[in-house]
């Protein structure tokens, strides 16, 4: 299983519309990627290591696929539409990490 994590860095001027992300963007991604997408989750940053400190990431989206190839095949044909939607919910430049799920 492969997890594609999309990390949105937090900053002084970062804006993030969690309602839009959860209710519009992620459902759009599900629809576009179809059966290749095996699962999705969204995390909202609460704080950093020290209580009350800002979270390093305002949000994180995680997408599960059977393989890197399944991700690349499904995402590639819809990348333009998915990326074009980003400015509708954030001004944070996302960082992408692809990981192999071990547990």
C-alpha cells in the first residue's frame, strides 16, 4: 500500500479553508481518481511539540493507493484539474511525500 501525503505548511499569513478542502476538494479527488483511490484522510494541525505553539502544518491530506504506478496512472490524467483547485482553499504551497505503508 502506498500513501501519498500532501502537506500544507503553516505560516503567519497562511490561509486554509478546511470546509472547502473536506467538502469540495477531497470529494472531487475521489471522483476523479475513481477506484484507484483506496482511502483518504485529512488532518488539521492543532499545535507544535510545545503546547500552544503553532502547528508546522495547517493541514495534511493522505491518499491511499495499491502502488506508485496506480497513483501515477490515476493522478496523471487529472493533475491539472486537481492542482488548479488548490488556490480555492489555500495560499500554502503543498509538499508531496509518497510513502510505503508498513503498519
